[in-house]
């Protein structure tokens, strides 16, 4: 009677496992893996399996940050109360949720920002999420116009660029915050978001522009 033979099937490594292993390597060794081959070999898998998910380490890193933003937006969308917030409150909720999403990987976030020139306005590792962030902000701006929280101005279509700089400011501030429970960041978020909506909302500037337009038309 022939003995039954069993063949152990190797379990495939998931996309999230690849990303986790990549971040651990960067933090443990201080640099990116030397090559996809070496990285895959260290995980006892193959380059082919890596390339099922990513075509390079750069693509993997873009995916890591984009996924954190996507997770942030999913959390907001799943909150029934969020739909009834004012636009100002929605942006506040966004930042607090975004920073919460970063906490589990703070060491990796700190490393990337430590490597970054403080004058850099377009960090390469954030380029994959910028369009999604700006689409989210443009949705808030459009809603704000409907609710009169955002004033219609000739340069309103440039607001998303200003909010992108604000996003970088908040994320950098959190990365450099050494206060207990990130209390300084909480204050920075609240104060800067309130200031942002005071600036984009209707105020003295709009009255000045209206008056200037009136004078020009009746000169």
C-alpha cells in the first residue's frame, strides 16, 4: 500500500505584509532595501510575488501613504454624525482622524520627515495622495460655498493649493511635537483651521472688494 504524501503549500505574502516588512527594514537599517531581489529573499519569497503588487519600492511607498489617507476618509464617511458637521468641523475631524491614522507608524513618519528639506512643498512620498487630498478639499470648498462658509472670490479655484500647504504644516507640526498626548498639535489644528475658514469666509476683505468694484464701475 502506497503511503499518502502531503505537499505543504507555501502561504503567499499579502500586500500589507510586504508594506509592513518594508517599513520595518527602513527603520531597522536606516535605508531602503538594497534591491527587490534581496528584500524578497529576506521574506523567503520571490521578486515575482513582490511585482504582483508593486513595480518598485517608490510605488510601494506611495501606496503606504495613500492608503493612510484612504483609511482616514473611510473612517469619516462611516461616521453618521460627520455628514451633519459644518465644513469647518469636517476639516477639523479630517485632521484629527488623519493624525490618529499616523500614530501606529510614527517612527516611519518621523524618519521620512527628518530626511526631508524643511522648504520642500511637494514631498515625493506624498505625491500619490495629493490629488486625493485636493479632491476632498475641493468637495469641502464647494459645500462651503453652498452654506456660505466659503466666499466666492476670483481666486477661489486656488484654495486647494493653500490647503495643501496647510496639510503639510499640520503633518510636519505633529511630526515635531514632543508634548504630552500631542496637545500642541491639537491646539495647532484648531487654531489654524479656524483661521483658514475666517480667511476663506466672507469678511471685511469681501466688503472692500465689493466697494472697489462699485467704484470702478461708477468712475
